C-alpha cells in the first residue's frame, strides 16, 4: 500500500517539477520578447449595451430561481 | 568596427555542479552569419541563452553593443533604456516552439513583441499584418498556436520574432524537426534575412545547413570549450575536427550527390565533403 502511495507521490512531484521548469522557460521566452511585467494588450475593452443586457438578465434569472426555490412564486 | 557581442572568458555552471561552458572567448560583428556547431549537451544552447541575456555568465564578462551585461540590468521589473533597446535589437528563436508560443491566437502571438516595445496600436497592427503576409500564414492567424503542426508552429515563432524587426537573430536548432520542404523554406528565408544585413547566429548540429546559412563556424566540443573559430569552408573540410566534436560519425556522413541535389547554397554549391576516411 505504502509503495503505491510513494509511486503516486513521486509522479505528482515530478509533474510539478516539469511544469515549473516549463513555466520558467516560457517566462524566459516572454522576457526575450520585451516583456517586463506590464501587461500590454492591443484591444481596448469597453462596456457595450449587450454587456448591460447580459448583466441584467443574469441577475433577473438568479432572483427568479431563488424565488422559485423558496416557493414564493408558483410556476 | 566594434563587435556587437563580445564574450570574454565566459564560463557557465548549472547549480554549481554541471559545467555547460568553459572559458569561451568570442566576438561577433554586425552583419555576420555565424554557425555554432556542437553535439547535444556541448553548451550551444547555453551560449545562445547568454547572448540573449537570459542566462548570465558564472564567470567572465559579456559585452553587448559595448555595454557590460549584468543580471541587475535585466533581472528587474524596472524599465531601463538598455534592457529595452537590447530586447528590440535581438530576437531569439527557441528550439522548442511550445516554449515560445504562449498567446491564445497566432495574431496575438505575433503582436506581442511590438506591443511590449510600446509601439502605437496602429503600427502594431500594420507590422503584424506585414509579417503574416510575408510568411504566408494568413490562414493561421485566428487559430490557437498550440493546435498547429510542428512546421506551422515554427513559422509562427519566426513571425513573432520578425515582427519586432531585430538586427540580430539568434536561432537555436532552427531546422530541427522540420520536413524537407519546410527546411528549404527556412534556409531560403535565413538567406534573405542575411542579404538584408541581419546578424544571424545559429546553433545547430545539422551540418547540411551550415554552409547555406553561415560564413563563419564555431565548433564547441564536448568538453564545453571552443575548438575552432574559423570560416565555414575550412571547418567543414576538417573531418578529424568534426569527428572529434562528435558532429559526424564514421557510419553517418554526408553523401555529396544526395545532399547537393536538393539543397542550393548560393555560394560554394560545388563543395563536397568526401574523403577516404568516410566510407
């Protein structure tokens, strides 16, 4: 039993080391292309009408579900 | 002319135990095409990492564009002039495309470099589109880099470097894992870039491409020191040297006809490596 756990522990550890290694290299690749910690993106994101509509509908749906679950409204 | 890169007695040791480079002294001039040859594990990739200021010499000095490269200048989040100009001037093609590609679409990937260098968005857009058109990868631009094939990934990697328009290109095993057609395409691209006056430093153990893409060759031996630093033809003609550096093997050698039938260097295309010692 303990052997099995040891084996699994070893694999988990090894996977972690591999991912750490990989992430370090990817970071190196980002630095190599001028990354210095600031995130710069091309698209300027702004709130559109459809975002307000989505927001309101999500809130409305949750209220409706809560009321329905408390039997305050009957369907 | 002042060299752009100047290595003075540079050594590099991993974890204080594993030596990767020993006493390397070399300099590179602007506009040169240099091949760094060596077997696996000889330290060529480490050498390129030092030239790209991703690793720092354990001992010895490395001057880039006349300035001493120190960890304090680069390993900081603070903006500084030299760091920025160095990153703008030097592009590094990694051996493994999966390391180099981290954005969600090919377009973002290629736009990453110019964006980091604070170019205005319109300029970034323009440059990205130009590079995409230049490499003919319009059909890939909205796809996720990790879903592409090996050859396509390599193209995207190259595009992501070219978009910042660097003067110096450091290529780590550029033809590794590519099919013959992509290899020829890449060699021709490198030749074109060389014609534009770019400095190109390539680390490779693929002897077939060396003469096509470089005029000078540096051989790094398995003892992690530089064995020879000379012009390409004389290095490629020295079979004993190549054998010693583990770059050719008695049972695997260049077969003149087969090789030269397909590849076309625009200089020295009739040179053959053919000696009595390789049968």
